[in-house]
C-alpha cells in the first residue's frame, strides 16, 4: 500500500486535471447534436490509455457511437482482466437546477460536481489511473484490456455486435466494472445482481388536431386524460404490476438469501431525508431494499402533451406521450416483457383513442456467484483499503450489457463500485467524493494482485 499511496500523492492533481478534461467533453449519447463529442471522448480515452502505458489503443467504429479499445499483454500465460466502462453521459435536464455548469467540474466540500463526475467518467478514470500506477511502478501482475463504449446510457444497442465481431480480441478471464455504488463511505459492497430493463414510449392520439376544450370537452376523449387512466391502471393498491403474465418468470428469492441481504445496514429515516420524501411506497410484503434489489418495478420516466407554456390555453390536445420503464429481475426476459406490455396497453385502450407503443431498449438482469476467484479478490482488496469485508448486494439499477457479455463472450463480470447514493447520478448536481475517487485507485491494483494470485494456472 505504501507504493500505491506514494504514487497517488505525487500525481493526484494531474489525475484530477485529466478527469476534468474528460468531463468537459459533453458526450451525451442520447442527443444527436453531440455526435462529434462522442468521437472527441473516444480519442481522449485513446490517448489516456496510451499515456498510461497501454501498448495498443485505437478507436473502433460501430453502427452508432465509437468504442475505444486498449490493451497491455505482458504474458499470454497470465490471467487477463477486461475493464469495461462508458464514456457517454445522461442529458443535464433540468439545466436551471445545477448550482454550477454541468460540464465545468468544480470541487466543493470534498466532492467533484459535474455531469459524469461519478457515472461513469469518475469511476472509469479510477481504472485508467490504477492501470497507470501499476505499469509505471512495475507492479502490473497480469494482462489488461480496456473496452470503453459510447452508448451505455441509451442501452448499448451496438456493443453486443461489437463483441460478436471481436470475440478473440476481447478474450479475458473476468470483466471488471465500476459503474455501481457502495452502501456507505466506510462500508464497501460488491454488487452481485443487477435488474434488467425494458423501456417504451407510448403515443396516444385522439382527434386529428388540437380542439377548443369548451366546444369539444366532455364529448371528445382527451388523450392526456385517457393516458393518465391507462398509467394508473398499470399497478394495483398493493404495488404490484397488473400486466398479465408479468410475474410468471420472476425468480423468487429464498428466505435464507433474503436474510443475508437484510444484513446490509439501512436506515429508512436517513434514506427518506436524503431524497426529500416523507414516506416510501412499493410492493406490499417486501422491505425497501428488497423492492429495488429482488423485485421488479414500473415507473413513468416522462409525460407530456397539450399546452405547457406560461398562462392558460383552453385546449383539448390531439396527442399525449409517456416514457415508461420496467426494472426486471432474474429470470424475466425483456423481449417477452416488451410484448406483454404492448399487448396489454393496446388491449385496454378505449376505442376513442389510438395507442402506439414503441420499444426503445432493454436488457437482461445479471447475477454473480460469490465463490468466483474475482469476487474473493475484490473482497480482499476492499478489506485492505477500507478495513472491513464488503457486503454482497443486489442493485436496483441496470447495466444491460453485462448479461450480454456473459452470453456473447462467456465471461463473468465483477462489479466493484465506489459511488454513493448521495452522488445524484442522472440528476442535476451529480457529484463524486474525492475520497472515494482516490480510494478506488488504491483498491483496484490490489484486486489485480489478488486475482492474479488466485487465477494463475498451477505449475
């Protein structure tokens, strides 16, 4: 640890400067006007990896945004770690809620504030700098590959094909990812499960054009009113999703595993205060942590239609729109859920409107066994830095490509996150603790050390 700490202390200001340079690139994958920024970010990553000591780094084209690949092969007889991260970020809406400009990183009270500070530029930079540290100090114990994509925030639509096309190049013993969170600053955790995802946009159309609400209201169906009723009917009073067949494939977690998951500390009062709510809700019969870890959910992510400008306009709108996501659990198949949702919504829509359901993206859930060498290596690395063993947790979030890696490449992923619930990812004023950033750089080289020892072939 002494060597690691010395290198970090000597280079910490440069590490932050390089992270801030990456953050200043507004690489928003969901907005077409930022296409050129995706290439700027990809080239930035290429140079980062070369400067850190990669023997090869290049930018690959896909049918969408680019992928940056890099590697350092020191001995093909040694284990290989493939680091996965993403260079794209979420939009900044609503911009007026940001205290400081989202792409001008600032440090306040020991935290970096900017879009991408945590997700995933801050956490991915930890890997670049940990790799640099090992190369420059001569302590790299195994082969390392990097795959940095530009479409994670829109569901990684082209990365599966990229993996199919480059299976040999991407061969590894484990995939290492930092795109998740820890329980608390002094309480590390390893994410052993991720929920899957299915995401739609729904368009409800009534009359052919907007109408006067006085002359037509009460006679012509209002698409916003209809859509509101459709949405309200998607869950019942017990918090269960009402789509027929939705729960058919849900993997029920045993009482023993539920008891193990319950060991993770959770203060409901602090949780509510941290997000500014007075009460929690969800599926009856499950704890708040279980509702996000082992149970599926359905949420409206955006809704619009009609007149939303200043003042009043008495309009009966022609159209209404909503974006809806479901978080899925093993063994739910997102393609099956896609059809169930579409069929259900169309079947319950009244004849007074037409409903068009468009599937935007989705992905499968993922479970990581706790007896893998990579899990045990991560466990020891966290213990060395934080002084306590990490707790296995199942995350409510989704990283759809993780299950694709297993299906296409046949490789398990280990999810070593360093974010915190307070980091406001996907929200205004996203932030990342400097302490967590530097602790990540301390922990990752130890993972390599222990994994190389555990995974090395016997002589």
